C-alpha cells in the first residue's frame, strides 16, 4: 500500500570493511512532495577476523565458493539485523532495505554481484526485504553505481556537492538540472590497507600521514592513472585497486608514513579537481574519512569551498539511510536509480522485494 510515512531499517556494508551499518529511520513525504527523515537508532557491527578475511579476499574465490559465502553471509546479516531489532525493541517495521556487500563489480563486462541478498532473509527475519539494488542497472547498461545520489537529491538538496569518503571517494551534484555522480578515487580502501601492515586498523586522525614525506614520482604516476582521464559515469571496485594501485605503490618500497602522506595528497588533489569546477559552493562531507583530520585539512588547502561536516550520525550512517530510502522508493515503484548518474538506458526503480 502506498503511504506517506515509512518505518525502515537500512543496512549497508562498504568496501572499507568497517562493519555492517544498521539504522532505524522514519521517512515522510510532505504535502509538497518533499522527503524528510528522522534517524532514531544506529549501530555499526564490526566484522570478526574471519568475516573480514573472507570479505577482503572475495575476488579470489571461485563461483561455487562465492555461492556458499553468499548463503552464509545472508544468514549472518539476518542475525546482525535481528539483534539490532531486539536490542532497540523495534516493533514497527515496514521493510528492511539492505545493500548487502559487493563481491564483484565489473560493469564493463555486465557483472555486479552483492552477497547477502538471498530471499531466505525475509523468512529468517519475518519482514519484507528490499535488496539487490545494483544488478538491474547493470543489466540496463549502467555502472550499477553510485546509487546514493538519488538520496542526495531528495534528502540533502541544499548542498552543491555531496562527497562521501569511504572505501572510495564518490561525489554527486547537479549539472544542468541533472543529478551527476561518480567515483573519484580510492580512499580508506588504500589507507587502511597500509596501516594494517603496521598493526593498526586505520591512521587515527591522519597522524601517521602527517609525519611522512610526499614522494612526487609516485604521486605523479597515481595522478596519471587512466581512470582519472575518463568521463563520468564511472565507478571503482577492489579489483581496480588490486590491479592498478597496490602494485604501483609497492614498487616504490616506501615507509608506511610516506605512502600514507603521498596517497592523502593524491586523494585531495583528485577531489579538489572535481569540486573546484564550481565556485563558492557548499560541500557536505560524510563517511569515515571525515575523521582523518589531516586529509580534511589538506583538502581545505586545495579547495575554495565551504566544507560542511554534519552530525556524527549522518557522517557515519548516511549510506545506510539512503539505501533505506531506495527501498521505500522501490516499494512505491518510483525511480530510485538515475540514468544521468549510472549511464543506464533509462531511469528506473531498481531492487528486489522479498515477502516472508
């Protein structure tokens, strides 16, 4: 039934492997057809070492192994969500809207695969599930990513740019009244990889990077990667990083602090190049990269805009929130995937609905 108020659980797991983000939020459509949200509960459930190892190496498994991992991960996600519901004593749920976790993303070959989107989730949770949002877009010739920009357009339209700093940096904005969005460059997927080599989960505040020295030769070669010369729509995946970034960085045999400083320089140059295409703009920044003070301060030096960092709940859970909204739009059979963003042949209402 189409209505104007929805109680939704949104679920997101990103490439940075911080854990499973789960939120409980209310979405309401007002009389002038503007969406509003209220995030009530939120939690990030960290992966144990076993799941982190499996997810980090998904590209190494064969098709049969991936299918089994998909089944196991769907059950794991169901347990995480059920614990969240019980912990917060949530009674009123219209749907659980889940992104799952990306196992393969090769849109140029017509392939994208998110694990954790099996129909059994509806049975295990006894709730309506909306999930698997990317496949239809790739089938329609799109990149299958990024999908968050529809939420930027509907929930955060007061900002000129919405920039997310997660595993990758992605951005969305309006150009000629069309929402445009694309991945810019890797962020935490690379920074965290090198901090883990010295026994840390992440570079707290960017303190290690701040002590390093920029290697200009490496920086130039990173900035000259072919991806940065391509036009949008475009998106990045772990496979691209494994092929193009890690081997390049490792070939220089640098100290960790110098790798981190050089890569932060690379990140901020690439982001500034995009946001500086407009003048005097407001930039909403979310995602775990917000807490890397050194990265944010370096970006401020390269850009000429008003950098806005919202509440911690929005910073950390914006993607889970927006996948909740994507699910609502799917339930209403309304557009949740934009042709102007992904390059698909048409705007469409993407995702699958599973009823218990």
